[in-house]
C-alpha cells in the first residue's frame, strides 16, 4: 500500500514540477514575461489541476506554462543575486553606483570625498552626527550636555553634509556646483596643512619637543575654531580643599597668561612705533608732504585680529592630530613617554566641544592599549573603554579584541598560570570578580554595537565627564 493517501495527485506532472523549481528563477521568468509585448498566438491547452494554493503569488508561480523572457544573461544574473540576498536577509540598504564603461575607458575613477590620510568614518561624535541623515534626531539619544557641545561644533561647518545621490542628478544647480568646488578647495588645503603638521611632529627628537609642537599646532585649534570653553572639571577632585587648590592654580595660570599677553602687546606697540618713526624719516628724505603723509597714516594702529580657522578644514584634522600624537608618544622614542597619558586631560581643558570633536574610537582604543600593554594597568584600560562607551562612540572589533585579551589574561591569573602568589592576589579586591564583571559588561556592549545594522552604539544617559 502506498504511504501517500493521495497517490493520484502525487503522480501529476504539475506538482512534481512545482516542488523542484526555485522561486528565484520563477520570479525572473515572470519579470521577463512582463516586459514582452503581447502577441496574438494560439493559447495552449491548460492541463493543470485546479489546486488551491495559499496565495495568488504561489498559484501564479506554479503555472505550468513556460514563456521565454527578454532579459539578457547579465540582467538575469543581477536579478538572481538581488533575490538571493533578499531570501537570505543580507540585502544592504544602499549600494554604491558602479562606474560607467565610458569613465573606465577614459581612465577616470571616482575619488573619495576625503583623502586617504584623512579617513572620516564616523569615529567621533561630531562625524557620526554629520554622516547621519539628520543630526538633530541622531543627537537626541545623547545627554543634553553632549548635545549642546556637538551642536556648537556642527554649527561651525560651512559645507552641507554630502548627498549620496548627487552624481545621479542630470544637472547640478549653481549652489551645488559652488559647494562642490569649495569642498575640493577645502580638501586640498586640509591635505597641505596635515602634511605640514605631521612633518613637524615626526621631526621631534624628544617627547618634550613633541608636546611643544602639539601645544602650538594641535591644542590651539579649538580656540582658533571658536569652540573653546572652560575646561571640564575633573570628577576625581572630591574634597573642597582639593577643589579650592584646583581653582587657585587655574587663577594663577590665567593671571600669568594675561600678563604674558600684556607684555606681548607692549612689545608689538614699541615695534610699531619704531617702524613708523623709520617710515617718517624715509618719507621726509623722499620729500613727501604733510597731506600725503596724513593719507598714508590714515589706517588705525589697532592690533590685527587673529584670523578665524575654518571648521571644514581644521575640524577633521583635530582628531587626526590627537591620534597621531598619541601614537608617536608610544612608539617614536626609545621608551614610551608618560606624556601620552596627559593628552586626554589636555583635551578636556579646552572644553566640552573640544572633547566631542577631538576624541574618537581609535583614540580611546589606543589609549586603553597603552594602559594595558605598556603599564599593565587593567583598571585604567577599563576606565578608558567605559568612558568611550558612555560617550556613545562605536565599539568596533578592536575593542572586542582588547577586551578578549584582558579577559584571557585575568582568567589565566585566576587559575594559577602566573604562580600561587598571583593566584592568591586574584582572590582579594579589586580583583575578586570586579574586573571580570566589568569585562563581561564591555563584551556585551561590543556584541550589541557590532550586531546593529547601522553600527548604533550603546548609549548611556547618565554621562559624567
């Protein structure tokens, strides 16, 4: 006796043919048929069994008639790859436009918006906000203090965020053409400035010289960009006495800075007076009259204002210079310099806008690596990664690799791989389970961040900087 209760249906050609035909090929064939004009051809007899399918699409897909489509083999391959991605759930949100054959033949390639040395991939909070579709909606996930600081930096940009489909437009209007030309000019000037500063930083022989160069060319950028604010207060200053000492030191520092400024202005005034005296003597020797001399001296003798830097040029360079300086302090000298640990506090001294514009995911990862691999300080490395997580920066694979490395080392110490003395130390605070729990929380945050389709970070609202 047959195992099937309906053997006569199983023997039909329609059901057997439907069970082994892939859905993607059926869809492609139907797409090709829809583009073919109808012709007055005799209708073939329909011998299929009127079976009730679940939906109209299934019924149409299992139609016994086959017609030849008009799609080319290349179009068929494209359709097949798209439908395969859809069926597997791996279709990306957007695809890059392929270059036309004419451009490839002429040797023209589309250059990226940024140069290779200036890689902007959403590493800082400001870059993530600019790269998102709406910076306002993106920043709503963050605390109010970070929103204000990021908006202060975003307001300094002259160029609008890049439009992904700008090249697909038939004609560019005048505004877009002007923006494109201005962006190319900014990119050229940014690359020139980057090479100049990097050359000076790499030419330093000692860490003190490198710090001096960074004070002049890097830490002065927030003030030139117009985003300088009072420094972020260190939360570790807990007692009132320590807080008063901190304020007194800051007041003394401001007084010295003001005194130096007055001395500089006085020197400049004397130089101007000496120069004007020499010019008068030269004009008198040439026979220039009083009226002509009055016209020549009509310009006021006020000090020249310092030129404001452009955010579109120097803004992306600020995090790049900070990361470069951190790497040089770690590897450029025979012994790693402790000044690498002073870069982050120096960034905070320039205010919260400087902090959100300058710090990035690679910067925090490199700083955590220095704490862990150079000095063996696991707690300081975890504090650095926790600060990055609270900032809402993307936790990439480098963070996961570093966390796994620290977890493996602590696990080996806990089970006696480093000897009985280290094993006994792991049973007392702060090593007794505290570091393990912190590593587990970071590992969960990394998994959450990497699994998001848009790389959405794990944002905590109780940010304390």
